[in-house]
C-alpha cells in the first residue's frame, strides 16, 4: 500500500498552482474589446415583427437595395466618394436618406400615412444612413447595441427612440429617426431593431404603367 500524501505536501502543491495562475487585471475585466467573443443567446423581445409582403422575389430585391446602400455608406465614411454622389442626396443636410429613397422609389410619399405601431423592423429590409460612424468608432459596442436594439426604443418620448417609415406594399423601410444606428446594429449581428413604424402606401403596378404614345 502506497503511503498517503502528507497535509503539508498537499498544501504546498495547491500554493504552487495558485502562484502559477495568472488572473486578469481589473482593466481587462472591464474592457469589452479584450473579452473573447462567445456565442450569446439571442435577446428576447416582446414587440411583434413589422409585416412585409410574403413575396420572395420582392424581398430579394429589397435586400439587395439595402445591402447596396450599406456599401455606399461604408465607402462614403472612408472619404472615398467625395464629390461623386448625386448632389440631390446632400442638398438638404439631415435629409440625405429621404433623398436616396426618392431616387429609387420616386412614387413613395409620406404625406398620406397609415397606422403607427410599435414593432421590430428586420434590418435586412431597412435602409439607414451610416456615413458618420460605425462599429469601430464605438468604445463599448455590446452595451450600445443592447441599448439601441431594445424594445424601449419604440416608445415615443424615451431617449434615442427610433421612427421608421414602411412602404407596406413593397416591404421596404427606411429610418426616419435613428438613421445612423441601422448599419451599426447590422454590423453587430442583430436581425431587427425596435421603432415606431408608420405604414405608407405605394401605387399598384397598374397605376405605374407608362402611357402609350399615340
């Protein structure tokens, strides 16, 4: 039978292991960028999703448009499109996104508005304006994304609330308030954001037919 280890030797072994263990500093614990990326469970939201037409081809076209607008914003944020964008997009500072919408869906109008509800808007169908700042510019992106994506941002009167216009027949939405957060939340891997969503009409295809020349 082997002799049992003495208490003194066991204590010495534990002390050696503790001495060789490297504990993180306080700064490392508070630094979000230094923390390893872990798969977090998706947050739970209470608000319903904004309704879009169940037309796959239409959805694909909207997704491509949103992706192209995001690419334009990224290039513009790096200063590579100076003087190259259509002048009407920047003719009215603060209204650049609405000018972009008017250039791609010219018959969209927010003069006639439908119901406004609190809902979550899928980011893949949502146009934003992210030319001023993005994820690399945020010191604590996880905290900010959780704040901006929360259901509370759909409450009118709260800090940093969001408003979205939704062309219901097309399933295309654009941020009226909270434009800059759209690209940031998309870069953070989120799928939707909360907003007060106002439904807008759009002419039916037969109303957009070009008149034949006699």
